[in-house]
């Protein structure tokens, strides 16, 4: 581990030196790449420097144990106990920081929520899930841009697709992909019976044009008259856009904007992310053993979580997590779920590298 850490420090110093080159301002792509790498390495380097400082401090206190002054020896023993505990914590943190980074973690994300089985109740829960993610994101400082939506008129949605921008959005939400099951008594249920409905969630990393090459000849673009709410202009002009990627069969539609140009831009954002996910899934199947070590597969058909309203219970089936704080979670306190998923994933990743038990 420490050989690897020394290599990281050496690379960090090399990147810092390159960033100090005044000619770098003329090479913006390289500047952005080096700035991103410097940011990625800085936390690990700072933690390693802190670790080495504590080790030196520990050695100094151990030398004091041979002093004749009993009071000095007792003080040294207390410091040694504190330092040994901090060093152990630092070693654990360094192990986690050395794990291979998900290249998508720092990206913005496209969130897709769709009502599944359960009719109007599923659509209502799709709206509830969107509000949960919105409240969670607001606390962190994220921004939400609606890309596409299909509202049923009673506060629910058959489908919501939005872009979320902010600090490391994908790293927070990447475990949300899958089937979310809700158990509750609908407002329209006069007998008080509990209904079970499902909603599917997909979280895709935002993909820039340079990251995935789409041949314009592979696209069929259709424009048509938008339907639903949106005012007279939306319903009387061909502003809605449907893009079909012929080789993969992926179809994206967008009609929320009055401008055909804006709808096309939004549809292309969604298409890039879906095609990127398509390639990622294909690669993951070729490396199935590595995929099994992850928390879930991200497969939209996998049931990942149950929200039981009568018991105020949330259960994440992938890691056997049960929390009796559903009202707080639905108000945006999702971090108590995300943090445990992240810890579980890190533990599994350490085990796969032969670290930990």
C-alpha cells in the first residue's frame, strides 16, 4: 500500500509542476485534464501526509517513555493511545481512497423515473420519489432541469426525466437504479387495504459529445405536434421531437419545450447517456465477476427497495438494510441510505482486493 502511496505523491508533485507551466493556458484541454487529476489526487495526498505526520509524532512520544519523569511518561502514554487510534483510522481511510475510482462519480446525472405496476398509485409514487430526490438534492445544492415529463393530473407522473447538475451527483445517486416497491393504503381505498405498486428508476451519468461518437447517419429524427399541457403554441406547432438510434433501437422523445431546437438538444442529452449506459452494460457482462462485487447491477428489472408506509419502514434488499424512518427519508433525508450503501460497496471492494475481512 505504501509503495502505491509514494507513487501517488510523486504523480501529484508532477501534476503540480505541470500546472505551474505558464504555456499551459494555451492548451485548455490539457489544463482541464490536469486540474481534474490534481483535484482527484489531493485528498489522498493530504491524508497520507497527515498519516506520516502522526507516525512521526507517535515515534517521538514512544521515546519519551524512557524518561525518568513519571508525569511525562503518563502524558506520553495518553498521546500514544490517541495517536494509535487516529493512525488506525487513517490507514482505513487510505485503503478506501486507494480503491479504483468510478470514472463517472464526478459527473452530473440524468434521472429517469417511470410508473410501473399499480396504475395511478404507481404514478403518484413516481411523483413522491421525484420530490424525495429533489429535496435531497436541494440540501446539497444541486440544480434540476426537467427534460421530459408525462403528468397524469393528480400529482403523479407516468414518466419524469430530468438533468441534475452539481457536485458529484452520479456518485450519490448511482445506487438508485432499479425497481422501487411501495406498500401503502391509497387515498381512494375506502376499505383501508394496502396496495403494492412499483416504480422504476434509472440514473445515468451525463455524457459529453466527445465521450461517445454518434454517427448522424444512424439517427432518424421525427418532429410532430406535441400533446398534453403546454398551451396553445405547444399544441399547434411541430415542436415535439423523436430521435431513433437505428443500430441500437433506442428511442428518445422530448416535447416539454415550445422550441423544436430545445427539444432536440434535450433529446440528444438523453440519447447520449442511454447509449453510454448500453455500452457500459455490454462491457459489464463481459466482466461479470467484477460486476457481482458491486452493490446491485443497476439493472432496472432488479427490485432494490421497499417503502412500507403503514410500518414507516424502508428496506434495501441488496444489503439487508432496514430503517424505521420512512417519513424523514421521504422528506429528503436520503443520506442515511446512501452512506450505508457506499460503506457496503467499499467493504466489498476491499474484500475483492484481499483487504479486510
